[in-house]
C-alpha cells in the first residue's frame, strides 16, 4: 500500500509552475523468504509479503523512493530506524549508488560500519556490532530524475 | 559411621538429590538412626551409614572373653555413584533457582539454563516507517513513507534436557528410581505440554519399567516426594510461559537379574498441546492474543533420553574396636582406651569416586590426640593437607578422605583411639 504525500506549499506553487512541481514518494515494504516445494520436490526460496512473523524471522525491508514530479531531486537521503523488537542483520543493507551509514545513538550521528563504537555500562568503549544499530541511512550518490525510482533494502531479524 | 561422600547413594536414597541439594555437602543421611534411649550411659559409636539397618552399637564383651575385635558390620555394600558433578550442578542450579526467583521481578531476566532471551511476545506489533530527505531546486524537504506493521505470531518451541550428571546408578532389582529432566518453553508464548515416556528403546541392555511422572511443585529442581505433583496426561499437563522451565521427574522400576554395567534407557517426550508438526506448520488463532501458532524448529515436540546403569561398585566398611582398661583388662570403664579400626574396601567393576569416611566420636569419650592413622601412617588431627582430621571438618567427628577406590585398591584402614570419660 502506497501512501502518496504531496509536498507542495503555497510558496512552491507561487514560484513554480505545476509542470515542475516537486513530488517524491517513498514506500516501505516488508517481505519474508519462504521455502516452497514444487511438484517435483524441488525447493525454491521465494519472497512473499509479510504480515506476521515469529521470533527469529528475517524481515526484508525495502524502501523505494520515487520522483513523481517533473524536477530532478538531489541529495536524496533515506533513513530508517531499525524497528523495535528487531536487530539489523549484518551486511544486509544495500542500495544502488548509495553510501550506507549507521547510527548507534538513536539517529544523532551516523558513520560507516566498522567506525562506530559504543560505550557500555562500565564506561568501556568497544566496536559497535550490528545489534547496536539504531538507524540505517542511505545517502544517494546521484540525483533522482523525474520518473525514476530507487529501492534500498536491508534485513532485520525479529528478536 | 557414615559413609558419606561426594558420591550419591542412589540405591539407598530415592531422595538422593534432596540430600545433595539440601546439604550442599556430600550425600549421606545426616541424622543418626533413631534408637531407644539407653538406660544408662553407654559407649556407643553408631555407625552412621546410609544403610542403617545393619548397624549395631559396639558393646563391651563379657570379661571372660578374650580381648578381641568387636566387629560392627558397618554397612554391607551399596552402589556408589560419583556425583561430584551432580552436587556441583545441583548447587549451581540451586543458586540459579534463587536468582531466578529474585530476578523474576524483571521478567526478561528470568532465564535458566542455555535458553536465549525471551523472544518477542506473541501479539506484539512491529512497525516500520522510513523517511526520505531530498532537495529540489534548492529547497530541502523530508517525506515519510507508509508504515508497515507486522504481527508477531506465537512460535511453538521447547527443549527437554536430561538433568542427571551421568548414568543413574541402580541395583537389580530396584524400585522407583528417579530420572530428572528439565522442560523449557523456548517459544514466545504460553504453551502446555503432553508428557510421555518410552522405555522400549534399542541400544541398551534392559528396559526400565515406567512407574510415574512427577512435576516439580516447588521450583527447586529436585524431586521431593510428597511435595511434587504426580502427572496425569490430560489432567494436569504442565503449562509454561515463554522461557519458563519446569523440572520433571520420571520414576522407573529396575528389573531383577541384570548384570553389573547393564544400561537401560528412559525417554521422556514433551509435545505442545497447541500444535506440532513440520516447522512452519501454522494453526490459525491458536496462539496467544489471538495470533497464529507456528511450529518452530523443534517441531513442537522434543524428547531426551536418560540412562540407568546397574552399578558394579560397592563400598564395604568393617569396624572393630579393642578396649584396654587401666587394670590391664578389657572392661569399658572410665579411663579405658578404645581403639577403633575401620576397614574400607571397594568391590565390583567400577570406581567409587571421592570416598569420604566420617565417624562421629562416641558419646562419653574423649579423642586421644594424635592417634588418628590411615593404613598405619599417622594423620594430624587438624584439617590440613593430609587425608584426615578429627573435629576439623565436622565437630566431634573423624573425617578421612580416601579419594577414589576401585576393587583393585588395597583395604584402607582408619584407626583412632578414644578414652572413656
């Protein structure tokens, strides 16, 4: 289910004609992988939209940003808090031409995997692990042209 | 004399675990055998053994008998099972239990054993909303996505583990031998379980005869006759919250005519009453909070096997006393010296581990300092590096650590003297 949200303000309307009105849509979907066995007994893994999960399930979240307007959109940054009751699955984030960074402090700061540290209750600092990630961020290296849509994805495991 | 030890006498103590647990010390019956009160002060040295019936007090002989060793059949023999590990494990479990209760104010911390943290509870919603920032014509904006919400269903998973440290030693025949198991709900919702026992299994030498199943009623993980609850399938199937554990005790009878070393397997099976089958099998509306119940990797059922072993090891204790009175006779009068000897030997096919002999000093006597010996070699009275002490480990008690004994071990002779007050 996609929700269309129009970003348009009186100022924008006043300045730009409707032909170049900016319109970006972003949609999140959740899928799980299911092993299916066909009549020949062959097993295949298929993705299916998820509505329910159990502890241990890996959920594949895909966030698709689409430029539905007529103007180029720049500096695209997609941000997704890792949902409560899930943990980020290491090395699972991907996105075309996007630099992927993570936050371990609730989204205040971001850095690439391997550069993040956390300080534990004993005031000792250690390298952050995937379980520590609170947010995933994709910073696009290129613009989003009118009509273009770019998905980014990652996996989160249900605790 | 008490043959106590870091060995569990599973033959004599159906409540073996209780003794290990309660004392945190070597097993053995702590209380002296009950006896009629003597009419007058009497020199007795009760051989406190796990098997009390064969013990009789040492009495003085008629004067016209020559001085001779008075034999006390301190104990005939009984199987000994090494249980140092069991004791330690039970102690650990005891403390785990304590901790478990203490921490149960914080449900997420109520862990026991190798169980992972509680999974997300059945019925929980997991929501996710992403945002996209962008700049168009120099104007930055942020837009949120739709919110995806997932429902957490109930996963049906469990684990059964055999709790005894090793094969449970039994005699042939033997009655109501206890096998201990631990059932843990490793799913994420409340579930109840049907229990079953199977004893006709391959790969062993005999089939134990199933008697009954008990559910741990007081949460101590130890079989407590009279406290724990007999299980009846369909009547009181145990229910467990996610991550909760329950000790389950299965009692079996051991047939007669077996050989030492024979093994007999006992298998306990627990099956989710909500559902079982291939992992992934779903039962609509069967889970907690109206969720779907989904069979986990366990298949909704688990079983584990415990093993009885007909023990081939027994410890024999032979106690004797020689009395020398101040007049050169053998009368047990004040001032007379009583020299006790205890011979310990092992018989059978296995090793009795960590054998400890304890012998309370007789009433109305005083230990003669410096007279304790093991195999004629003097031992100091203090609890120190050597194998024995008097009063150091236990007040007014001789304690000698004999270590491991096998049938090949020479007879171990403990001697000490007391003087009648």
